[in-house]
């Protein structure tokens, strides 16, 4: 134990099994906190020497504690809104979707919009999406928009009419870079309800936008839900001015209890109509990455370079199963992307790029490596997220240049079956190669991309260890990692990926006092027990922000 002379503790946390997740993975009995940071760690007796007249003492009664968990790519605000919407993630048939919609419509006011999320046709008994007319049957008096897990939505007639979409409405302009279409009835030409990719904008423009106060309230409720599963930090990707302002208000009012790195929404992520404005908006912001405080800061810029695997839009070097001409799509011009990366790098922003296909991931890694080589700036932490199917050369480059992989662990559980449908069993089984990343020295961070997948980090850790889909299908276990590495990916790994390893991620003197009390020791349970880990209390900056009800 090493403590500055005369420094007393505000709070002591005693009599626990505290997994520090430091380099040696030390386990200690107790720790001391002062001014929201770890003062010292060690034995109960050592920590008691740091107590003063006003010191608060927490006796853990032998409970296990880990550092506050970090989700390195998580849409907290969107998730907060989805939590209040119609939940469809566990639906396994279209009648089940329609039954939930029927009950929501019965409770809604006439004309009130109903928005839901989470259906995945690969998990539905019918192996297809719902139609406009099926939604009409159960919700004739309310416009309905039901988002797929990602990149598609289905709308009913009232929503389509409100958006002004008719049989004469053309699909958005489509080329190798920009794609989007909506399904039409083969006999009448009328919109059938399904809108893909950029065509979703045709419907979403009619959905009422939340107010500033609704945004702020959602951030507060979402923060509480995240604290309840042990999350104390996220990187929130793809924000615009309204969302940035809402986060600032939530922080000022004390509602933000999850440390948030905000990433500006950039190329491939924002609507096409906004792309010409992006350079001016980013350049004229007047600050660069890292601006803010310990709870809320501008962390960098997000790019979305390609699409997704489940809907066969991720940019691949090999074609999709049974579609020999389909290699996926680019969402950003691949010739322009390296120049944009260099421009953002030179402005002083870290870059987080969405890459699902191997071709997209290779392009991103090469562009980031080139930018750091040409103009080194070690304060920046460029990274790729999803990172499903990298080539051996891409993994080598990531290890050489220490480019973190933000692996979407719970996608194995929730989206794994759609990977099999799109890629075939062999390619899908090797997806999200966490063990290969670690062997090559690639920094690894766990993430959920919530609301695409469950934000509960214990589900993500289970996925990394067990590699089983929701149906029980086993993916390649040679790419599984052990529980210690899974814990690291959601603690020190997340902190490192955000360029914050000196401040967060482990319980060491000088770092923030973010910690989580658990109902079990994750090192002593099987994979199913890891998934079912329950959080009893969560601390942020030395104060408990969540405590389970008795």
C-alpha cells in the first residue's frame, strides 16, 4: 500500500473479494476512496488506518466487486428511447409480433405513433418480415413503425400515408456507395411495408421527433437501467447537435450516471442530405477530441463504412451465400474514405469506424495506420467496431499498430443465426475472432451496439466465452476467450480503446472509483452462471448510484 502522507479516506470498502483487473489481476480485501478516486487498495487492516472521523465504511460481507464496466460502442440515448417502445427482440413468429402490437395499440391514443424494435426474420418461424397489411389488421387507428434489429423497418398504411409514400414514389438513388429500396406489392405496385437502408428515411421523416426534454428524460432513465447491470461508461456513437445538447443538459441536471464519450455522427451514418455539411460542422466545432470532463466529453468521430451481415450489405471480399454477385455495399466512397480519415485525424479527433465486412475492415485499418504513421498523435485512439471477419493481414496490421477491435460480443447470441443464413455455417462460425485478436496483440474491447443487441455486459461476456447463438448453435470454440479476458474486455479493454486507460478500467490508486458489487464471483461460475450474474450495487466516483431493492 502506498498513500500520500496525511491523506484520509472519504469512504472505505471492506471485507470483499475485489477483482482489481490490474496487470497482475490482483484480488484484494478492501479499498479506500477519496474525492471520487481510488486512494489505496489492500487488506482490511491496511485500509482502516486511512479512516477519519467522517469516513463512510461499507462492509461488503464477502461479496465480489469488479471495476465499473465499459461498453465501448453503445447507443445509450437510442436504447433509452427503445426501452419505452414496443420490444420485439424475443419474438419468434409474426403472430407473436402482431399480438404485442395489438395490445400496444389497444392502450394507445387514436392517431398516436407506435414505434417498436427488434424483429429478425432469420429467427421468425415464417422466415420473412411482417407486411403493411398484417400491421393494419391489429393497429388500424395508429401509424406503426417496427424496426428490424438493424437496417430495415416495416410500416403500416397510416405511417406510409403520413410519409407521403405511394406507388409513384421512387426508391432513393442507388449506386455502389448508396443503397436503399422499399418492397412493393407485385400486383399493384403499392408499398408493401418493408423499407431498407436509406429508404427508411422516407418513413422516418414523418415520425414525430422527440423534444429536448424527452431526450433528457430518456438519458436519465437509460442511465439508471445501465447502472443496474454494472455499466458506468459508454462510447455513444453517431450524435448530432440535438443529441449533444441533450447530453449536456442531462449531465448538468445530474441525470447522467454513465460516463459518456460522445462521437460525432459523420460519413455513412447521417442522412445523405447532411453529408455536404459534415466537414463544416466538424471543422467549426472549435474543439477537438477529449473536450469535456470525467463524466461527459467529446471523444471523437464515427464513420459507417459499410452495412451489415444479416441483411447482406456488409462489404466483403467473398460473395454472400447463394448470391455470387453480391459482395455487399460501401456506405462511404472507398476512394474518399482514407482522405477523410486523415482530415479528421489532423483535426485531433479519434475515429471509430463501423466495419462489418472484411473488405471494409481492411480499408479502415490501412487508413488509420497511414494517418498515425504520417502524423503521429498518441492521444488519439482510432478503432474499428463490429470487426466480424478480418483477414489474417488485417489482424496483423491491427496488432502492429495497436488498433483496438470493438467486438460486438452479444451479436453471437442475438444475430448469430442471421450470420449463418448470410455467410454459411463455416464462415459464420469463425466470426468475431476474439482469441485471434488477442494472440496477435490487438487491443480488445467488449461492446453491444445497443439497441441492436442486449446492453447487459454479462450477456456479452457469456457470448465471448460460450460462443452459442440464441438457438444453441455452437460457433467455433477456438475463438472463445476465458472469463478473465472477457472481464478485461469490458473494463481495462474498454478504457484503453477510448484512450482512457490511465483514468478508468481497473481499481488502482489514482483511477476513478467506479465499481460494481455482484451476487457471485464470475471466476467461479460456468458460462451460464456468468450470463446470469446479478448486480447488487453500482458505484460511480465514490458514490452508490444503484442499489437493488430489498
